């Protein structure tokens, strides 16, 4: 039996067994939360808003992972990048640096690192879509929870996506309450960090919550070049203020404003082969001649209004504006030469309006009807600075004459353009209960997308910034598309309230412009829209007096026209193309086992089988090869073990592990660029005072100091090296906190 057939058999058997588990589950009692703000209370409901309603995660027919804010903080999930260690079948590529991840969910990913692009896995902050990299910033602080939804989204969300959604939900202000907390910590690499929040009432009908965070740490990528800084440092801060007002009964307003700033030393590139590019260096050392700091600044404001039009109908309006800038100079060759350096600059702003009606009739039929508008404006500038330390004409000076004689050697090849995108959509989601057990579900979405790329030009300049020649004259591109997508499903709730569900859905991603055209007008292109059709079967079960929660989902995807940046390894010329057809199937299982009040086990597992059915890249037929960023097996597990709980406080230990099998970062599946399987160990040890006011936590991540890659690009033929990003080394520290 082939590996592919073995995987298919295991997937089908596992799904069937999971469906069977829905039958014998014991009764699922309705739990009442003592503290509604707690996202994941023990033995209570895990309340999520993944379906735009506050519902128990076990009652919704959606594959979703929800992680509470306290659990995220204690596990040191301080950036969105680290979510991959907690969520089955979630991967990322960090090719443009920390806090700007390119997510892959169930094998659906963005194989393009251009700063003008938007991921097929959408990121939302408090229901506001953040598309461009420059708008992401620092967000993982003072959180209520994070929800990761798998599969195409569009009938419930403002932005249509093919891969899924990551929802980051901050803590809201609370009426009539004065409270807060402060945390401070110290770790290796001289990491100093702190975060705090305060909630104050403003009369009986309003409250204000202000939260902030900062962190500074030395770079862990040690630079051996005298006078040059270590790379991959941390230097960031962020503030968020939330004003909540309930002026009259049935009207709830939340105004959020946030700002963040990052100014660390940029990431470093691990260039291979080491004998040529890293002579005498160990794995955590680099010889870099680029001292420039990375700079990212974000500002955002959003107004969320919920108005009860009646006791059965609510109007929700979310109005938002974001702006951000991102600049970094990448030492692409990873050496002290100027063989290849790339400065990136991205400036973006967006305005979005989401308006929806949500019913709660108390009868068999309920609906959500919504309208969405999104406008995104981007300015992009990128340069390939190629061998700018080569004196081509031999006169002892490196200037425009060397570029003219050696083009592209001794040149700065720089492009720039403006990009404007509009998206307008109407969406709906309905459900109809057929008796007590069966619910029929469906939804439709119409999307109209337009885009313009204007003022595109590419010039070759000398090292002295004198213009040598124009390579791509001023050019304009545009697109306009219409899409109709939707979802149908059915779920069955057993007498014990366990759930089994099935659905068919389709997701859509708008066309994209190529930002990596440098040398020839033929590189300018618009990638066609991509589309995923999903077939999913899942179960949500609880048994043993609700001490065991087991959720399982299996899926099959038809993946069409994946947008893909193709890098020619000989010339580094880059084109944006579509891979016409691929297929993906697999599944996830997530388990929570509460053995007693002192012992809880959390575990997750993901299976993936990906295959390109039709496609050519760099002149090579890639049919039959695996998709990028899609390991066949991922798993994570953590244990919450309380060793002491009494008048002296509560002492607990929390070991964690995350594993993934081998994967490729490109679709040619080049053997030398394969990332082998690896596991990351970490955890934390906590003490909490008996009154719950004071905490001390010792934490560690990547305890074994595992060396692994997070992205790889073949540049061997043209530049003599493979371009690699590596994961963070071992980090550890201590955090103390106080609540009031």
C-alpha cells in the first residue's frame, strides 16, 4: 500500500471512529459562568464568537480552536507567530520577520512574501480585518482569547478567505468595576518586559480600559563583525484604550484606539552552504554588515456599535481606520559582503465598514445578513542591491559607471508603485432547526473586488544613487472581479448534546499584483483569484461527566489557482503565477482530559496530505509534488498539574511540547531544502497567592535549543547560497505580577 493510500485509509477510519464517539457521550449539562469575561473557565462553557454569536464552542458546527488570554500569557504566546505551537494544522513562514507571519492553515498558504499582499488566512483584531503587513503591529497583550477558524470564511466574516481566520479578541472595558494588573519580567538575552492594564468606571453607563506592553531584548543572532550589532533583537511597545458606553438600554458602544512601535535589529539570514557563506561560524552566529534597525509603526481606531432593534433583532456596526508603515533592510546574503541586500518599504492605510443584522427569534429560524466595504491603499518600494561592493571598471570608485558596465552587478535595482483595492460584499448566514436534533445551515456571499496598481516603475541606479537606466517604464495594471460563494451544512445533536456535522463551503481570494517585477516589463502581472471548495465532516463530544472533551474534523479541499511567487534561482527574477489545481485532505483532533481538580491534559493533532494536480514552476512540471508549508503530521500537548493548593498559595507546573513532521517551503520539493521533523519543548512553573492577587512564573521556550528553519529559498545557481530563516533559540525568564 502506498503512503498516500495509507494516509487516506487512516483518515477515513479516524473520522468514522470520531463520529462513533458522538453516540455514547454522557449528558452535557448547561454551565453558568461565575465570571462571563473568562474565555475558558474550567469545566464551564468555552464561549466564542466565531459564528458572530456568543455560543458554547461545543455547540457550533465549525472547526475552531479557542485559547484564553491567561493561558496565552502564561505560555509566552506574546506574538502571533507562536500560535503555531498551540493549534493543529496551523503553520507559518516568517520570511518577512517577527509579528508579520504568513500563516498556512490546512495547507492553504500564501507563497508570496511581497509586502503588498494579503494572506488567504485572514487576521482580525476585535473583528477588524488586518490585511497588509504594515497594519499588524503588536497585538498579543491584554487578550480575552484567540480563536482560529479552519476552512473557507465568507458567509460570516467581512472578508472572504480561502484558508481560515485568526481572531484576536482583546479584553473589553467593564462597567462599574475598578480593576487592573501589572506584570514585569526578566529573561535571557537581557530581556526586560512589562505589561499592565487598568479598568475604571466613568459613571454608571461608561467605563475606560487602558492596556500597554513593552519588551526589550538583545539580539540572539550574534554578529561577529566588529562594531556591528547582534541581529534578531526585541524593541517594542504598544498601547490600547477602550471606551465602553451603554447610554440607554439596548445600545452598547465600544471605541478602541491602539498604537504600536517596533524598532529592533532586523532578523538575520542563515546562508548555506556554510563552507562558502559561513566559514568558522556556529549556528547562532552571523557576519552581517547591515546595522539598520527594523521599523514598524501602527495606529488604529475602531467603533463597534450593537443596537437591539427589538428583543429578537440586533444591528451591529463596525467602523475602522488603520494606518501603518514598515521598513527594514535585509542582509539577504547573510555575509559581510554586499552581494545581495534588499531594503523593503511598505506604507498602508485602510478603511472598513461592516454592517450586519443578527436575529435571535427563539424559534427554528435565525439569520445573519451583512454588508461589507473595504478600501486599502498601499505604497510599496523595494530594491535589489546586487554586488554593490564590486568595482566593475577597476577605477577604485564604485558608482553609476560600474552599474552601467556590469548591470545588474554594482546596481541598485529599485521598483515602486501605488496600489488601491476596493472590496464590496453582501453576505448571509441562515439556520433552520428541524425538530430538536437536526439543524440545516446555509449562506451566500457576493463579492465585488477592484484593484489598481499605478505608477509602477523599476530603475537601475548606481551605488551613489545616480540613475543609470529605466528597466520597466511607468505602467498601470487593474482588475475587476465578481464572485459568488457560499456554504451549506447539516448538523445533528444527540440527546446527550454531542454534535456531528457536515458541510460544503467555498472560499475566494481576490486577484493580486506582482510586487517583485524588477528587470523586465514581462514580469508585471496580475494573478487570477484563487478558490477553495471544502467538504468537511466533524464531531464535538464530551463525556465522563464532561471531564473529557474530544473534537474531531476531517476535510477534503479542491484548491484552484493558488497564487504563487516564482523565483528564478539563476537570475532571481520573480513572477507571480497561479498553480491551476491541487488537492488537500486531512483532519484534526483536539482533546481536553480533566482527570481531577489538579490534573488537566490538553492535546491536538493534525494530519495533512497535499498534492499538486496541475502546475509548472520555473519550467518544471510540479504535478504530484507537495504544497509548501504543509507537514503531514503535527501535534501539540500540554499538562496542567497543580502540586499544592492551600493557604500558602497554589503551585503548578505546565510542561508543553509541539511537534511537526518534515515539510518543504517551496513546491519544487528540492531535497536539500527539506525541513526535517522536529519537536519544541517548553513550559512554565507558576505560583499564585491564596487570594489570587500575586503571581510568579518561570518560563522557557525551545528548552533543547533545537535548530530549525522557518523558511527557505533556492538562490544557489544565481548567488551561490540558499536563503534561510531560522527559528528562535532557547529563551527563558521569570515574570512577577500583581492584580488589584
